[in-house]
């Protein structure tokens, strides 16, 4: 095993705002700001809040080898226990944790350890809390070598998490740019490894909540999990390089590049959703006497819908909701599917936008 790396409290006592970092930082901020603006062009922000976290949940869970398809995920969110799929349930837990964390940050204006504990509890469906026992080690899957031993004592975990909480919320501790801080926070959290399970997924939720907390985004629409999946080997290598040789520059550049690339992709996706909504809006007005903005929002809040959703969103009776959905399917706006006795309807063009992104 390599010489044991001792994790120190923040802030860092080195200059991490190098010329290459500052150059990449400007690009990351440029596209993040563009994404923030583009997101506001969707008439109902809830549409993005409902759909994009599901994609992030799917990708983030895939990093942990929790694999599900878009179809399984949407059916799980539609029918719950009627459609039993263990992986899809875990992904839904992640999505709920993200949504809950976002709502709490919006309400409190803080990102605290209590919120982090609640996020992990929702993901793992247990209340184990921070680690109180030693034994956690990070191992190279290919060689079996122990590459890193996180803090082992409960006191060290609590001390380092307390320091991290302060670093997140107290800007007087460090004057570095918020996006650089996000990269430092992610490294520190994953190195503390404070939970028995769910550290990776919790850490990736902290990323997006920190961007919202700092006002760099209004809603949680930028997710780095897909970028990490594509560059999984580099992600783990660069984290370890910080521990082995203090190579912060490469790690921060990796994260900033991820923000830029992911923002660009998400901008394209949001524009595609907006254009599809505009197309549906015009065609619905031309063909359906019952068109309303609430109806349009319903059809885009989730790729799948059902009678109960239409009843609630439009405030109509079940029979009327059923009639509307049948007419929408007959006109080609939706496709009817069945699971046993249960009917649901798919907005295929919206569904395909997410499939193309996969």
C-alpha cells in the first residue's frame, strides 16, 4: 500500500488559481450563465425540475453499477409498487433526495451537514448516519491494491465534516471562485467518505446543490454524472493524484471542463424541449378544443402520463381525463401503453429527446 495520505482541514494552503485553471474557469462560467438564462425560457420551470433530475438520478446511479432503463425508470415513477424494479426504485430514491435537498437549500439558504445526512438517508433508506467504525478502505478494482484509507475514527469524520460544512457556507474561509470551491468540496467529501454507503451519489448531489446555493443556477439542471461516466477512469485517477502528489490543477481542470461540456449539452436539451413544447402548443390549439397551458405542462412534466395526473393537473373528472387522453392519442400527440389493467400514455418525442441524450 502507498504511504498513508492524511486528509487535512480546509482551506487549502496552496495557490490553485493557476493560469490554465483561470482560463478554463471563464469558459465554465460562460456556459453555466447561458444555461441559467436558457432555463428561464421554459414557461413552467417545474417541467425541468421534474424531468432533468430523473436523468441525473439514472446516470449517477449507473456510476455505482445500479443500472436501469429510461422506460423502467418512468414506469416506476408512474406506478410505484405496481411496477416492481429494484434498480428503478433506487434511482427514484436518488431523484427524491435531490429534489428534497434542492427545496431545503431554497428554504434555508444554507447547505449543512444536517441536509447532507438527510440526502444520504433518502438515497440509502436508512439512518446509519456518519461512520462510527473504522475499516472503510478504497481499493483498486483491477489490482486489489488499497489505494486510500479514509479517516477511520468517528471523531475525525465529525471534525472533518464540521470543517467542510463551514467551508461550504462561510466564504471568509477562502476567496477562490465558487466553481473551484465546488471541485475542492467534492474532493474533500469523497475523501472523508463519511458514510458506510452512498458517498458517491451524495457527493454528486452536493455538487448541484452548491451551484444553486451560490446562485449560479436557479434550479437544479446541471448534472456532472454523465460526464463522470464517460471519464470514469480519469475521475478516479485524478482524485488519487491529488492525494498522491498534490496535483490539484489537473483535478480542478477536469471538473471545470465537465461543467462547460455538461452545460453545453444541457443548453441543447433545454432548447430542444422548448422547441418541442412550442410545436405541441400550436398543434394542440389547432386540433384540440380542450387545449390549455395546464394540459401542455402536464404533457411535458414527465414523458409518461396517466388519467390520475390529468385529473389533478387540470382539475377535471376521471371520465373527462380519460376522454382527453384518448383524443390526444388518436391525434398522435401520445401513444397508449398498458401494464396489466393499467393504461398510461407516452409523449414519444419528449421521451426520444432523453434517449438521444443517453
